[in-house]
C-alpha cells in the first residue's frame, strides 16, 4: 500500500503532473545507505541526463534504502513537478538529481543555492550527479 507524499517548495514541487517522462522503472533493489541508493538512481538515468535534468528521491523502509524512478520535466535546468509514491511506513531521507552537460553556465559542477534551499526546507540530504565531471556531490543541510 502506498501513500502520496507532497511538498510544495519554491525549488521543487512533488505532485501529480502530466507530461513527466520517467527514465526507466526503478528496480526494487535494497541498498545499505541513502548514498548508495541515490547513486544507483543517478546511474539509472545518466545517459539521458546529458541534455535534461532528472530527479528522484530516496526512502528507507525496514533498515534498507530504496530510490524512486528518476523523472524529468523536459528542462536542462530543473525538475519542477513530479509524483512521489512511497510505502506508507517508509521515511523520505534524501533527494537526488542530475546537472546536465548542456548547462551553459559554470554552476553545473556545484551545489546551487536553489539545491541548498530545497534540501534545507525539506530537511533532507541532496545528491547531485554532475554529468560534466562524472561525480556525485553531496549536500547535507545543517538543519538536519
């Protein structure tokens, strides 16, 4: 059984939206940490992230970590809306998204202020897959 978790923030809106493209369906694999699950979610959509930003979330259930299927809004700048479904007794623990190679500014290889604000408002870690440098940045807000 699942429930709908919805957050309305300036940087990200997790709601039902039309026209959202899923990268592929997420596997029901278990991971030992939020970081491992976030990196698996990023790896799932890395090829498509060269020109589009993808995002997803990580949740924990019974001591294991899982990631949601990565989605895109069709933009190289942000994922503005998506539906997030997790089991009712699960806890949301992190967000992940990619910074595409197609960004024309130099901020694609850093944690943006918008990324930081979202993580702070939601009290969640944020994992950013940087396509240009092939690394994963991790931002943990002090408010956690």
